């Protein structure tokens, strides 16, 4: 990026800057006229200078165009003016002055508005350019950057830079025009007063910037300290659970407190310096009127300056200090912003950057070719070898197993071939072309890499898996009339140097992977998931997805039809007793107390227990039915029982999941509740916080699951009565929030599984497995199995994929690499194989699926590569290649391998 801020601003906004500068130039005569009118009002209208000689009227607003001599001279009257008396002259000049004030105010409004728009537009462009520059970093440079610091720089640190951009050329020109106009006008009225004003202005312009240098240094320190604080907080947030687990919270809080203290000291010194300079600046600005009143008054008394001129000088000086002060502030802001810009740009101008696109477009590789490694080696930043010199030739297509421990030369070679590390020595040639010469666009078409790092973006699972296909620039062909707001955003994006392509467009590169549309892509995606053995997990995610209105046409009828099929099949297979259906007249033993009370799905995402505790109407029902006291009693018994059960039990045991009561079991919190209950005087009510906590535990209670024998028939009848009351008197404004169970209708807000069961599955050992096949059959018969997969793929993955099970998180990078059908695949399978029930079968399926591609498989277990013809076995950073002479292989067999040496490599054909 451009290292000079002013050059960057001028290159990107030259035309707009020139337009505003021309407006400033046009405004100067009107500003001058506004200084001259007060003198005429005092001298001509008030003191009557225009009426000397006995005249009773004068002419105003007579406008005549005078041509210069080089155009032939001459005058052309435009308007003969108006004849007015002294009072009329006063009124006319005052009105003229008011018009000039309005005109000058209009100029300021237009200039400031255009300046603000220009600043915001340039801020948008700068942020976009920085982000685009980040995308040109080498992969290892991106990984080395701290996300919190980069986000802070793009979001916060360029904010004052963007604010200054609109002022870069316009502000000094505008302020200088105002200041010089006022100063020249004062000079023309009185050289002495003008000289005094000029002397004070020069003192301000010289002394204040010198005193502000320390402010600039402190501001630079503050920026660096703030950025480091943001980076440190980001690191601690990422490691938060680990820090809590080790009890090191006080330690990291001390670290943050120390950094905040350092930042406070810098800001404290900055404020002291800032306001000292401000005091001196204001003093110099306010002392000038003293000289004007004293010296100007002296001249007026001796007839060397008339009263009108003195009034005009004082009025003009009123407009002199503000622009001078703002010019000094602008100069300080300029220095400050230039420092910030240089610091930010230094972080975004690495030694090497990548080309994002090919000039002549992406060209496919021929079906057959060669990958050659020529003396390839790599070291870390300490000089320690990550990969010892290696030369290798591989025919395309083919399959090569890179076998070795994680973190050794195997992983380094995989990152190099996968274009994830570029700081290596030697060459990687693909059909004779260096790998480093490929643009990001070309490399993304040719190479698919899945490493041990799991990078998942918050959003839908589908969007993450299909991310590698979001490389096609969509053609904008609106199927409707574009409204004015959309058109404005499109034009504004172009004027700001941003891409105008809408994020909501279809970015999928169907043609690049040989598909003809969205349906073919859906089938291809399902094929990849089935090959990886993850389709069942996606299906289960779909069953757990919420049914949200509006539904597609006939979807509701098909869900009800599938529900009836599930009920019939369960009865036919004698498994109907595993599910207790929702019956408004019966208490559902497999549901929580809260679910039995609400007897419906809560649409806004809250759980039934949260609704009962937080909603005023729901809480009033519990009070009216006298359920608060028994629920609190059940909760108290749960607390005492669990404290006794889990005394001495290590956190993380399977028993903790069983007694979660709708969340994670927190023993520390339970002990606090138990202590609060012991201190409670039974003659009085519980305090609101304790009562809410114990009632929350009770509302999550399920007798068959928790087996604490806390529910009797009498309490169940009271809950059923409260259920009816809750439904009957539910306020109209809350009616849309709760969808009550109806056997003949879809339950919006409930999961697909709940809609199919219309009840709760029992807590038998293998009850879930027994009905899973029946559910799948029912969905297939209703034509909803594809919809279940779609719902599963539309699941929100959460921050960094935390809402996904581990196996699906590990699946994402593999699916991303496979979905785009690259010519070369580099897949690290260690983590995914460890979570798979059939590792050998998965490797075999991958090899068969990628038979027309060049596949590099990174494995730890040599046995998994038994059917792969070429294998390179690493130990540490070294590797021995196929084709080494027999003597070296025999010597390797007889001698113990060195610590960082390579095991013998087998090559079978």
C-alpha cells in the first residue's frame, strides 16, 4: 500500500478534493463582504456619513459590470438600485448582512457536508484496502498476525485517519481562506492593528506546535499500548477455559491490570500536556482584543481610525482566532495521523505479498503431469530445521502417503505443497512452473489443503463447507426492478473503491467443478459427506433443527404424515412404549416439569423453564396455583442430594451429564446454594435469587432420568391444572410466543425430532437406536429425508464451530478440500481418523474417490498406507526418498536411526 498518507488521499479522491476547493474559492468574496458590511452600517447608516452634504436619500444595490482594460473597458449597468432614507439604509445594510451570513453559513454547510462524506468514503476505502491487503499476505504471515490486533487496527486505529482524510486538503485551504481574508481586511483598516494580529498568529503557529511534540510521542505510545492490550485480551479470551481450569484467573487479571496501569500513566501525562498547551493557546488568542481596544481606541480618539473601522476590525478579528486555532489543531492532527498511518501501513506491508488474481484468467492443469521438489528445505525463525533438503518427483495423478509423527517434516512438507507455507528454500514445480508463482486464485483452483488446524467461521455449516466454491464473481442480473436504495449502495461502493458485488448473490463456482447448478452441487456435497462417513451426523443435526415458519408448500402436511408413519411403525414393531406422546390430559413422565407446565414449544429460543421464571404472566400462574413453594422444596432437595452424591467425585464424570438439569452441573454453585439453604430461616421466605435458582433445578427435573423420587401423583395433578390455566389465560401479546402441542398440526419452534415423535423418548439404554431407523424410513416415505439433510447443513456452527460435535468440526477442512475437486489434494487425516470407527475403510474410500487427482495423505500409522504404492516415512525433519540405493537402505536397517533422521522409505509398484 501507499506509504504516504497525503499521496494516498490525493490519488484516491483527487476529483472530489478539487470540487470542494473550488467551492472554497467561490466563498472568499462573500466572506470578505461580510467583514466590510459592519463598517458601512456604523459609518454610513448609523453615523450618517452617506448623508453628508444635505442629501436625504442614497442609492443602494446598484450593480454595474465593469470590464477590465484588456477587454476594452467600459461599464454595463445591471440594476439601477433603490433610493432609501437613513433608516432605510440601516435596514437595507442589515438585511444585506443577514443574507451574507446565510450565504456563508450555506457555504460552510456544503463544505463540511462534502468534507464529511469524503472522509467517510475514504475511511471505507481504507478499511477495505487494508483488508484486501491482508488477503494478499503469505499464509504464514496471516497466521503470525494476532486477530485482535488486526481487527483493532482496521476498525479502531484507522478511524481517526479516516476522519482526517476529509480534512487533509480541504480543511487547511478553507481555514487559510478565512484567516487570510480576516487578516488582510484588518490590515487594510489599520496596519498597526493588523501587525499585532499577525504577530500573535505567528506566535501561536510557532510555539504551539513545538510544545505539542511531546503530545505526539505520548500519543504514539498510547496507540501501541492499546493495540498490545487488545491483542493480550484476545489471547486470554481464546484461552479462557484453560485459564479457569488451572485457577490462573487472578494471575491474568494482574497482567491486564498492569497493562491498564501503564496505559493510564501514558494518558495521564498526555492530558496534562494537552491542557497546558490548550491554556497557552487560549491565552494568546484572548490577549489580542486587549491591544485592539487599547491601541484601536487610542487611534480612534486621535482621529487616525474611525469608529466604523474599529468596529469592523473587532468583528473581523472575531473570525480570526478560530481558524488559526483549528489550523494549529489540524497540524497536530496531521502529525498524529501520519504517525498512526505509518504504523498501520507498516503492519500491512510485509516483505512479500501474493497476487490475488491471474491477469489472463485461471487455466486448468493438464490431466497428466509432474510435481517435482528440488532441494526443498525449510527452517523456523530460530534457524532450527523443519525440513531437511529433499528432492522428489511425483507423477500426476497419483497417491503418496507422507508418514511420520505430527509436527515433523511430514507436516512441513504438507504445508509447503498445500501452499500454506512459502518461506522455504528450493523449488516446488508443478508441470515445470514454480508453485510460488501461482496467484491465490490459481492456487485455490489447483490445490486443496486440509491441515490439523480447524478454522470454522461463525454461520451455517453449509456455508463453511462450500467456502472454497465462493470464488466465482457472480453476474449481476436482477430479476426485478432495482430500487433507489440498492442503486445508491451500488454507486457508493464503486466510489469508495469497494466491490459492488452483493454478498447475498450466488458465488458458487459451479462451472469450475463441472456442475450445472445448485441441485447438482447438493448431490455432490452429499456424496462427499457420505464418503467421509458424516452423512448420518448431518442427518441427526437436521432432526434436531427447529421447525420455523413459514414452511415450504405442503411441508406441514408431510411432517404430520411422517409423524403418523412413525407412530404406526412403532406400534407395529412393539416399540410404541418407548415414546410417551403429548396428551393434554396426562403428565408426560419423560418431559421436564417445565415442559409439562407450558405444554408447547417456545418460539423465541427460550427454554420453557426460562419462560416460567422470567415471564410475569407465567410466574403469576405458578403463584396462583401455589406451585412456587413445592417447586422450591423440590429444588432444595435436589441441591442437598446432589451435594451428597458428588462429594469427592471428579469433575467430568459421565454422571455429571445425567444430572445437568438443562445445563452443565456446577458443583461450586450447588455448594453455595446448599449453604444458603442451611442459613435460611424456615419461618420466612427464601430470598429471590436463591428461590429462582432452586426453582430452576426443579423445573428441569425428569423422574425416569434423575430417579430421586420427588414427584407424586398429587403434584402431577396440580401441574396439569396449572397447565390448563396457563393456556386458557395466556395474554394475546404472548400467544405468538408459545406453540401449544396439537397432534394434527406442526409444532413451530420445536425440533423436527419432536415433531415426528410428538412426545418424549424414554430413557432406556438403547431406545434411541431402536427408533432411529423407523424415523428415517418415515421421513423418506414422506419425501422429507433431503429436507433433513438441508436442515442439518443449515445448522449454526457457533463461534469457531463450538456448536458442532468434534467429528463434524474435524470433517469441515476435509470436506472443504474435497468439495472443490482440485488437481492436488493434501490431507492431514490424523485427527479425523482418531474420531472414526473405521480408519482403514476411510483411507480406502478416499484413495478410490481421488483416483483422478494427486493425493498426498499425511498419516501417522504406517499400516493405514498398506495399499498406497508410494510412501515417504519421516522421523523429525528428514525424509528418505523412494529410489535410494540399496546399500543405504540396508545400512538403515542395521543401524538405529538418528533422532532427526528418516526411516527407510518403501516404494512399491
